[in-house]
C-alpha cells in the first residue's frame, strides 16, 4: 500500500512543542509485507533497521505485542525536505506506524498511533497534524498523547520560505536555555491562547501580537542566516497583514497573511534576496495521513 503523509509546520511562534498545522506537501511511501527488511528509493545510509519509517512500523507492531520480521519500504516520492522544520522525521515515523496498522489489521486508533509515534519522536507537535490533519494542539500525559483540533480561518495564506541549508533539531535545541523567567512564561502562555483564536478567526491584527515568542525564536534566529531579513520583509511588505515565525526548529520560516497579493510580494522579495532558497505557497491539509485512492 501507498501511504500519503503531509508536511507540518509546528510551534507557530509561542506554541512550542504543542501547536502544529498540516500542509499540502507530501511524502508518498510504499509498504509491502515481507519476511525481510528491504528499503529502496533513499540514500544507502538509511536502508537499515534504524530507518525511521521502519522504526514507526516496528513500534506499531510492538504496541499489539507483535514482532516486525520485515517489510519492503519504497520511498516513491519524498517532497518534505529534511532538517528544514517541516516534520520530515515525524512524517517517516507516522507513515511506518500507519502502514503497519493497516497491513496487519492492528486496529490502533489515531490517538494510539499518536502516542506510539511520539515515544519515538519525543514531542507530538508535528505528528498530531500529520495524523489528524488541520490545526492541532497536542501534549503528552505520561506515555499517552492528548490532542485537540481547532478551526483555521480559510482566509489565511501560508508561505514556507526554505533556506538552502539545513538546521538539525538537535542543534536548534542545544541553543535553548535550560530555564526561563516567570515573566517569559506568562508572556508565552498568554500569546499561545491568543494565537489559537487569531488563527481560527483570521484576525491578522491579533495574530501579529500573538505570534511573538520568547522561548525559542530569539535563540534560534541567529542560527538561520537571513532569517531576520525575511521577518523584516514580511513586516514591511505586509503592512500589518503579514507576520512570520520559525517553522518547527528551522531552518524554514513561515509567513502568514490574509492577502494573496502580500504572499506573492513576499515570495518575490525573498527569492530576489536569496536566489538559492525556495518559497512555497502551501494550503493547509485537512485529511492528515491517508491511503490515496488515486495512486
């Protein structure tokens, strides 16, 4: 079977390790029952038992007390860039777990799949929108994942600005301080609550305030050369109708606007300043991980 899994953008400013939105940029991975492990379509370095798609497959089987003897995995189409803050590792893990669930009739619910996958990934912010689709908030309660879905205004437009250099999640996390002040914690909580409302109503004025962050972006922006210039372009060209944040751990930057014209202007300006980068206008994905009938 072919599993189709969307990219996701997470954090969205203050929603660190919690908020995420699924995006219409997909990996399509083929899974077939086999008595041995065979992985094709990717770099030879990732063709062993430590492949994240196989890790997800194996974890789903283990959740039902079964052992994964093997499986054939073929990476047919991988459009989600690696180490760019769009959930590439979560996409592999969730695809593997979903495939095992379907191929072996494990009857794991989406809630159970999220918990299984998060034990590998470490945090559910990318996984939740991939599995459920749309705009989600997720957290772990011990070994179990808790997830809620929220409305997302159809007026909003999303521009993923993808630098030509990666940024590993490990390096991005190392840049963060071990503790934060009470003032910063209060700032973060209040903005996260406002952000959910702003995204649901498409209120750009409120979103401009709510998307501000003190927990991770001030420490990660210096790791992404050109990021501050992109933020400035969004502010200048948007005229109050655009804002920007780091997508996940980076290096991708996410621009949000309620204007197609502003998104086009920002995309053009980014590519003029950074010709080697990519600027993708992406719509939210509302389905989450699926078995595409068309394929």
